[in-house]
């Protein structure tokens, strides 16, 4: 059982209008590595939960980033309650596979026999993309009102902290790829079903998390394009994360640069830190403008948090700013 | 603290590994540039460089072949290029197709594989093939022996293990040995394997459908003449990765999570007996101790207000400085933990520069840190600390 955190609903309400994306049943939070996907996925979960939606945040790589945010609660392949209305699960592909095969075969002994066979283990380990497919299968299962697993809890909203888009769209494209590999048969129809889920705009949303730097901006624009043209997914939101505050005007920055030249020690260091931040904040604004020109989805900004490690309270602060 | 130049002394191959978003591509380009400037013939194999970086290196029209970067580009930035810098962008599908063409016993087998639907999917769309093809291309270039040093920018993987495991997973799949044995229902092997296997296969057919099994069989048949070639090659690729003239550099950021991943990656490299060279930590805010010491005994807000004649502005400068120091302290603590975990001094820090790095000037700037001697490093640290 996870540790509970107090849920200061009042603090969240009325700060920013709730993103309409959270009215869908399933939201994928995607983007390249190191952009803050997990924090934003958890923040979206906190936000939805505070609005009274029964929400589950799914971690799909085995790294348990979400549990790291939740004070290192061990999440694992169980639906763990984090707060009122908020659950988390870390989807392990091997466990998903066991569950999936059992749902198909219905007989535990038969499943266990299959898992003991060499041919099955070989195929399961060697087939590229199979892990991703069964992971998406488990996400589909979680999003069902009529859960397939025994005594499955019903969720209003499933939020997926999707794996980092290494090269483009891999993860979300998996069902489509499998549907093409298996032309007919059960895998084909199930892969198609998963593909329909991913591309069902009415029920499934996608958010991309970006950073205000050259490469992440390019990759975000490319990702939005590929999601649309190759997977058939339109993006609901792009969150530009980690924006520095604009603390100084250009004129002030110039004065501070002058001060740094003529001073030593802490004054020089402080003035230089100010000038550096001013430069970065400006270059970030330029990247933000560039992103807005290059994408179709609405871009929302989130502030850089000057905190050593991002925890649940950081996610809560972000949650209040989500629009 | 060693410099990248010391670490790569006498090496043929440098593999930059790490999770996504830590500046791996830029670091790879900077290392290749630095080594080429020192007189080597270097080729950097990159995956997806930022457009401006690609443009500034003249790489925008690059295909799957190495191309020399025009040396005059470096002269414009005051960098004397004693050696040669070559670069290529990896095209996983083209590399895979080339490999098939090379391994196929005849044209017919080659076309059967290239035309196979399952092959087309795994060679372009599915995870793992890119990692494997990166290593394959590395092996090919190394065998050709045209370069003194190859620098590989690895594809971004979800975790370190995926990268190291990809060749094994993919070759196993192509081998399809156990499956091909079971596919022949009347074969001797199936009889030897016994009834259990036959039952497993029938259960499997029920789950995945007969057609997929049949398609897989066709795929494995198409590959059958090449399996041994692939296996032999994979073995040689693995041997090359473990060679003492190969060097893995782990690239990470200074936050808790990337540092955890670097520690994990280092452990996996050691377990796999692969040659670890060091860790490069990018975007470091530093040095905290020095800043803190300088602030001691000084009423910074008043001193700043007096100099600036503006209390409000002074307040914001102090606030900004405190935020910066908090990050610098975090970075220092994480890097200390990293150094402790690695039990080595192979941790190279690159500061968080004011500008994004996406051109030759930026690469040159990064190289001041990557290639600095201990003495130069101290001078640079002093410069950054404002002293």
C-alpha cells in the first residue's frame, strides 16, 4: 500500500482552467528523454484526481520514475493508491504478457505450460516490439470500464508516462506495425483494436513535453508531425517545460554585465549569474516562439522549478499551473 | 581528473552511451572534433543531430556514407584542424539492407528477405534494430580501417540495457533456431523435442493465429542461408565492443535521475566486461563551494544595492544567485555520489553554458572542458566561479 499524501484540493482549484484533455479516458504523455515527462504525467494525475476523477498514472519503463516522485513508494505491477482518487502502476512487460496470455487461454495451467516451453520463451524474448505491444495491451485493459482482470477498479482517466521517444514514434506505432505483420488472426485484430484506441480522438489524448532548446524544439515538431501522419494521432497539448523567469530587463542585464566586469568575488559571481540567466531566459523565449510557429497543437508553458530534486510537491505546483 | 584526450589515447573506437536528453549527440560531435584537431582521422557516426549542428558541419545532405567535414569551417572559428573530421548519419534500414545483401548467398535469397513483410517491419520500425545497426556500421567502418578513431553516438534508448542487449535479441530472432525446429511438424527434431513442444505450438497458434506463424516460418526460411553469417558477424561485433582498444564513455546530466542511470549503466558495462572509459556530466552548475565561500562575510544584498543604486534589482539578483547556488549544490552532491559509485576519477564535468550548443563555436567551447588538462581545468573553474 502506498503512503498517502494530503490532498489540498483548495490549493489546486481555480488556479488555471482544467485542460479539457483530462475529460478523455486515456492520455499519453510523450516526448524525448529528460524533458520532465514523469513530473508532468504525475501533475496531470494530481490535477484530475483533485477534480474528483478516479485516475491512474502508468509508468511503462521499468525505471519507476513515478514512484521516485512519490517518495520512492514501491509501485510495481500493482495498482497502488497514492492519494485520494489517484493510483499508480508500473507496467512490467513480462507481467503484462503473463496476464494477457491468461486472459486468452483462461486456464492457468495451460498458461504456465506455455510459459515453460522453450518455443514460447524464445518468441517472447526475441520478437522485437512485443514488449511494447503487451504494455499497450495492459493500458487498454486499464482503460476499460468493464475490466478484464478480476475485481479490476474502474478508472475515469488513465495517464501514461510514455517511454522516451528515442527515434520518433516507436511506442505508439507498435500496434499498427503488428497489425501489418500479422495480416489476419487474433494478434491482428487485437493490434488493430489497440491502434483504434490510440487514434480515437474522442477518448484518447496525447500531450508532448518539450524543452526550450534547439534540439528538443526540432524533435517536438517532428514528433507532432509523425504522430499525425504515421500513427494518425493528433496532439492535444504541447507543454513547454522548464521556462526560466524573466527576472531582468535588457537594460538591467547590461548594467549587471558592466558590474560583473568591474567587480570581484561574490558580487561579480552574482552579477554574472544574473546575466547568464537573462541570456538563457531570452534564448528560451526565442525557442518558444520557434516552437509555436512550427506546431499545430496549442503550446502551454510551465516554469523551471529551482528545486534540487522534483518530488510530489513539485508535481503539485506544476499541477496548479497546467492549462 | 583525466581529459578525454588521455582517455582515448590509443583507442580505435569511442562509444558515447547514456539515456536520452543528456547531450550525447553534441558530446560525440565535440569529442570527434577535438580528436581530429589533435591530428587523427576521425569519423563520428551520429543518429539525429540538431539541424543547426548538422548544417554547421555541412551534414544536411548526408546519407549512409561517411563524408568529410570541410576543414575551412573550423578555421573560421580559430580551430586548427591537424587531422580530418568525417561524419555520417546512420540510416538503420539502409545498413540492414546492405548487411543482408552482403550475407545473402545469391540474389534470389537477398530479394526474398528484402521483400519479406516481417523483414521490412523489423528493419525499419521496430525497436532494437537501430541499436544493432549502429554497432554493425561501426564494425563495418572499423574493418575497412580508413579511420584512426570512430566515435559512435548511440541511439537514445529507454534504458542502458536495451542498447547492450539489442544485438543479441535481434540476432536471436533472425536465427529463429528453436522456432524453425518446431515448425517442421514431421521433422526429426520435433519428434525428439517431444509432445510437450507440439502442445506448446498448438497453444501458441491459438493465441497468435496460424497465419502469423506461417509468415514467421517464411521469414526464417528466407533468412536460413544467412543465419551462420549473421551469427559469426554478431560474434565479431561483440568481440570488437569488448576489445581494449574500444572505450565506452557514459554521458549524463547532473540531476539525480540521469546520475542514477549513469551509475546503472556503468555497473552493466562492468558486468558485461566492456571497457569503461569515464563519465561526462553535461550542463553542470558549478562550483558551489567557491561561490559560497565568496559570499561569506559579505552582506551581498546591501553591497549590490549600493553598487546598483537599486534595491529592487539587487533583491532580484540575490534571489537569482540563491537559485543558482541551490542547483550548483545539488549538482556537486550528485557528482560526488557518481564519483563514489564509480570508484574512479573518470568524471568529466562540462558547465551549463549560456547558449545552446549547436555550432562549431559551441563545440569548441565544450572542448575546452572535455580536453582540459588538470591545470587548465582549475583555471576554468576559477573563471566560472567568478574569481
